[in-house]
C-alpha cells in the first residue's frame, strides 16, 4: 500500500498509528514532497468508486485561495486530475492506495473494513 500523508496533519498521524498498531505494511510518502502523479490519481479515483471531488482537501487553505469550489463543480475529470496532481496540499489526506482498495481521509471504521 502507498500511504500518502502530511506529517504535520493530526488525521494523518492517527491513520499512520492505526496502520502501525494493526501491523499493516505500507510505504509512507510525504504528500507535498512527492505527490501522486495525475496517472496514479486517475487509477486511484477509478478504483475507489468515489466522486473525484472527494479527493480534494476542501478545508485546506490552498483550495480556498485558488477558489476551486466553483471550478470543481464544472471542470472535466481530466482538468480536476491535473489540478490535484499540481499540488499535494490540494489532495484530501491521508490517501491510501492498495492493489484493490483506496481510502481518502481517515475513518477508523473504513480502515477496519478495508485494510485489515
């Protein structure tokens, strides 16, 4: 599993702690220093079954600064993937990508169901 996280994010630290406690093997990747590529985001989006807008960190400062709320509502998937890949701070975190499973954010119930 690739585990994209931001070490200063409390939610990311909680998710990482959960993974460690459950003995889940993962590769921790700093989401800002090495964000996922547009192609990797596209594969994750397709695997997840989630709407692409769920991949955006809508509470982030960068999202608000760029005024993406309206853009996300009207842009094509290709445009949205390009925007997401341009800056790791725009991606909702943590982003966990496995062979068959993808989770966006951290909810313990979801991690229990998908990563154990």
